[in-house]
C-alpha cells in the first residue's frame, strides 16, 4: 500500500486518483447486481412450462379405420394432429410439383416414411398464427390445392401439406413418428 | 406548477387545517382538479374525453373486482363460472355486461381523446411527455383488454390468445421459446389462463399510476386548447372547478346515457357469438377476429402476404403492427410545424381527415375475412397510414403556410362572438 502524501479530505486516494472507496462502490454494486440477476432468473423461469406440462406422453394412433382419401384429427401434446391416407391421385399431384419452386421446399418422400408414402402425418397447426386448418374432416374446405385450408388468414396447403398460398411461412410440421405395426404409429 | 394567478387553497374548517398541516392531500386535489388549476377558457367538448377515460377506468375497476369475486381462473371451470355469474349471481349479468361493454366504451373515449390530440397538436412541445405517457397507457390498455378477453375461455378467447401469442412466434430464433414462455405451454392452457388473470387484475392499477404521471406532466405546462395559442394572462383562463367540473359532468351524463343504451338494450352487439362456445383446441372458429378496437392493427398485421428479401411475410406483418403504434412515439418530432391547432393549418386539416377515414377503413378491413378484395385494400390503407406519419406530415410541416393565429385565447373567444373591444389586448404573464 502506497503512502498517501497529498492532502485528500477522505484520505483514501491513491497516486492514480482512484480512491479505495471507488473499488468498494463498484464491488458492492456488482455484487448486488449479480444478486439481482440471480433473483430475477427464477421469477422469469417460473413462467416456462411446468413439469406436468412437459411430461408429455407420446401418442399412439390406430390407422386401420382410415380409408384412402380420409383423414382423422387427434391430439399430440395437447395440439391437433392430422393423420391422412392419401389417394393415388393425391400422391401423383404432390409428386408432380417441382419442390424447389416451393416456399418451403420439401418432397412428399421427405415428409413421409419410406415405403408408406400414403400416410401423411402432420400437426394440425397452421404455421402462420397457429389456427387449426380445415380439410381433415368430411366435407371441409380443402383449399385450392386439395390439402388443407386455414380459415383464419387464408393459407392453402397442398396434398403433401406443403404451404402453397397465403401468409404461412412453412409447411405443416411433420412430428417425429414411427410405425409400430402396419396399422399403427407412435407419435413423439 | 400552476399559473401565478391560480386560486390558493385556504382551508377554514379547523379539521381541514389540521389535515393540511399533516398530509396536504386535499390541497393536492384542489390544485390538480379543483379551483386551483387554471384552464384555458375556450376548451370545447373534445376536451371531455380525458375525464371520460378516467370514468371508464373506474367503471372497469369496480365491475372487474366484482367479476373476480365470482370467477374461477382454471381452464376446467372458467367458462362455467362466467356463465354462473351471468345466470346465478345477483346482478351478475349487469356486472359482466358492464365490464365487457365498459371495455369498448373505454376504447371509444380513448380513441376520441387520441384523435383530439392529433388534430389540435396536443403532442407538441411543451407537452411531448403528456403524449408519450398517453401512448404508454394505450399500450397497457391493449395488453389488459387482450388478456381480459381470454378469461371467459370461450372459442374466441382461446383462439385470440393463440393468434396473438403466435405473433411473438414470428420473431426469428427466440420467437418460439418466447411464445412458450408467455403461454406456459405449447398451446393456451390452464397456465396461460392463470397468468392472464393475475396480470389482468394488476395492469389496471398500473394504468391508474401512469394516469397520475400523465396528469402531472400535463399540469406543468397546463392544458392545451383549440386555438393552440398558449395562455398569456389571467383573462385567458378559468378555474377547473366549477367551470370544467360542470362541463365534464355534462359530458359524463351523455357518456353514461350512451353506455346504458348499449348495456341494457344491446349488450352483445359488440361481442362475438363464438365466445359463448367453450374453448376447443381442436376446432378453429370459421372467422377469428379480435375485438373491434384492435381491428385497425389487425388489418395492418394481415396486410403482409409476400416475403420481402429474406424477411418472411409473417414477421413483416408483426413488425408493421407494432411499428404502427411505436411510430406515434416519434410524432412530436415528425410534425415540426410550430402551429399546434389543425384549425389554422389548412393542408394538415385535409390530411388529418383523410387519416381518420383511412383508420376507419383499416378498422372495417380488420373485421373482414382474409380474402380479396379486402387483403389488397388493407395493403393500400396500411401503406397510407405509414405514409401519413413518415412522409406527408413532415412535408406539410415544411411547406404549409398556416393561417394567421389569434393574438391570444381571449381574442379568439371574443372574435367568435363579434366583440373586439380593448379588453382583448393580452396581458402577458409574468
């Protein structure tokens, strides 16, 4: 510790003009700041999904009753899930399109399981603002591309549930799923 | 602060003297909304809407606290407790309808208050802070109204919550975690309902606090007036009480008549029938629309249908919607004309009314389905909205030749009634 020679009323200044009090001030405020952040973190984090919400069971879906051209609406993680068996014509329509021209380029193969191209499994959540698109139920509007149509802001999806028209930025999301038998899938 | 000629608070009752020495709250009220606040003598009825907005907030707080006594903030019972309030609770129907329609009336008077400010240049120096705080109140009102609409847990509640929180999902990278954080899940659910209830109860009191700041900031320069000419002497003002308490009292009577007419004869006129169906995550209503007071902003949100370079249309719409309000925070610096009142600004006057029509059209489009020709019209109307503030207004401020201003408020008042005697000469304030 250098000997303080000049007359400083506080008697705390070093030669470089930095007072010992400055160090104490910075240290105290920094310590309080770290403490404040540590307190704020749980205050913010409590708003994230709780353990019971996160304890998400996977969903098993029985496909045996779904005829070609039909679709069912079920739930996965408390959101709607569409399971659809495409007809030959619908598959042909989806394959006809050059994927690279699409807004969210994907082929039907990339969106389905190998060898089971007719089974289209997607979330029933429009990628625009989260409405449930129409088209899974009997007689619902399928939009001009024959897949799904979101009534909220007019997004149209094709037979591979790819976005073709309207404000939605992405194709309907395909969740992770696998076939447990020829007529059943496990989603999640 | 006040003008030097403001009336002084001099309690005569010994109890009031005793209180004044210990806690001068009556003095504060006297100087804020009593005879101690000198106000320009020429205010017209458009100056009623600030007080009316305060009245509407009081109605909302009283009916809201009562609604909370009968409400269960749980997704299993929320819908039925609201119906129970309507059918079984004594006068519950009155409380609920007053609260639901009260929100609409709150927005009606606030929109008139905002357009009053826009026309008469109330946002200009030295009242910028009053304007900025007013916008903060407006944002808080929108958040409160949105969360309140979710609480009955009807179809529009649920899907409104999903669409509006979905807006945050449009933000790149952090969007989806933010949306999940806001909702406390992957879709609106019990956690969302509970937190919305908690915040819906809290925010009105925050609004009340910001209103105090809004009035405080107003009282430093004093109220503006229809001529936009500042107060120059005692002859330009009258005490707030009894002159404007009486005028505001009359306005409050008219307001309450209109409110009761809707409340008792058409309580569901502004509501959506879909909200009498309990929330169903598997079925989207055919036509999701927010409450009418959000329609102009909703129209701007939906106006963007094409990606622009690398920015997706969805994000553009969200940015534009938020920008349409944030833009107003810059208004005091976009309109550089030294003349406040639109009365003396011939060019501004015309464009002001075009803006009013534009916002009304946006409102109509926001409630219309998302199909042509409405989408195209929304694009034009939204573009005009931004052009008004960012291009037209700064240009007008630059090139417009304003009409001659009256020498003082008193001169304008006397000229209106055909008197031009010597009393019109302004006595400058010291």
